[in-house]
């Protein structure tokens, strides 16, 4: 039995690679492409490609739409503001 609350186990929505999930989580945290590239030890070009694929897969046209779609699909969870 797997609880519904574990995002990695959710099957709904588009299939994302592990790297796409990592990039998405960092976008949710408010990181910019250059910061993500540094954190992940990847080129800026690679991060831009991951972000573009995420936007296509989640049918998003902005970072805000990307974050909203990811949360609605249960891919990531937003931390409640304090």
C-alpha cells in the first residue's frame, strides 16, 4: 500500500524524468535557470532545455503556470507560507 501523499508514486499527469523533477522542484523554490545550473552542476543550456520540456509537458506558458500545474497534479508540494 502506498499513501497518496508521496508525489514520486503518483501516476497521474505527464511522465517526468528524474532530472525534470529536480529542475521543477528548484523552479518551485524560486530558483532561476543560472542558479539551477550551478546547483545541479549542469550547463545553462541543459537547464533551459529541461525547463522547456517541462513547460511543454505541463502545458505552461510561464513559471507561475508551471508551478501551479505541478502542484495541481501532485508532482510537487508547495510549502505553506509562514
